[in-house]
């Protein structure tokens, strides 16, 4: 058996079941279009990816690119769990490992195994990592000291389930289809494109040791996460878009918190500083 065949020999059936279920629900939503459903989709997509994945899981918890009061940090973390990308300890540990071994064999979603593997194959066929205590102990020991984040990692499904019940009570199954199934499915693929597309296609401003690239269209659907070569050149920067034309809505949100006095020690890269770090 080849290494590629062996890699795909074990499937995570629970993960596969839910992936199939959510994709079926997403198609069903498209067949049951309503303007109110589209509105719910847009609002929940924005909250889960901009406030959640971008502001919380990625730039705040993983890279500590800014600081914010705990009540803001916890609220943003709740928003992140709505994306169905696992709890905070898991997400942070995976992403920190990705930066340590970016595009090498230990990288969980290295594109060296192909675009499908980097996109979602590692979720469906890779080693189960959601409950890997050794992984979180190594890569997220700071997170393990916070009882809220530990609890949210164990029960990360509760906020999404609660949101589903609320949407069902207010708008019926149409709102559930658009606000849970379609929105979650699109959000997952948008985030996975940062793992796959921005390590395969796009421009490279900096000569980093990995294959990270800047992609305007991935940035557009992820609120700025697509400026990935910039990010790998200077991972601790709260700003990923470094030029005026590189729109980074997530950073603008962090900047708004700063102006309100709710974000401090905001770390910013410039083109020159990111270049200096990449060269080092």
C-alpha cells in the first residue's frame, strides 16, 4: 500500500456523518430560498468568522496579537464556537503546530499531500485530534489554565445547538437551514481555503520558509485571513493586510476595539518590519 493509500485508509466516520449531514442541509437551504433566511445566513456568517475565528481563535487566542478584557475575549470565543471548528484549545493547538511545521510533514494540513488533504482530507482521514490532550498540553498550555476555555473546548457544540433552537423557535426550519447548515458549511470551506488555497495559489510578497501566499478572494470571504503570506511573515501582527489595497476587515474590527479602549497592546506589522522578520 502506498503512503497516499495508507493516508486515506482510515476515515473518521463520526466526522464524515456530520459533514454529509451539513452538506445535505446546505443544499436543502438553497432549494428553500427566503430573504429572511439569507439575512440570517449573512449575520451568523459574519459573527462566526469575523468576530469568532478571525478576532478570537486566530489573532487573539493563537497569536496573542492584542489583549482585551476577559468578558470581550469570552464573548468572541463564544462567537467562534458557532463556526463548528472545534473548541478553543483544539483550534489553537492545531494552528500553532501548523506554524511550527508549516507545509512540512508534521503540519496537520500540509498541502504536500495534495489540495484535498489540506482542504478537508486531514479532517476526514487524519488522526483524531479533538481530544488529543498531549497536543493541547504541548501547544496550548496557556489556554489550559483558563477554566472557561477548557469548558468551552469540552462543550463547544452547546452554543451552536442553542442557536439552532433559537432560530427554529423564531423562524422555523428555514432559518435553521440557512443559519446553521448552509452558513456552517460555507464557513468551514472558507476557513479550509486558508489551509489549502493560500498555500497553493496567489502572490508572495515575502520569501518565507513555507509556501504561504496572499489571495484577495480568500481574504474577501474570510474577512482578511487570505493575506496569508503576510501573516506567515509576521504571525504576531494583528493586521494581515499590510498595503492600503489589502482589505482586512478583521483588523479594522480590532482597531475599533482599540479606539473604544477594549483592545490594548495591538501588534502591527508594516511591509518593512514583516520583511525583516521573514529574512531573519
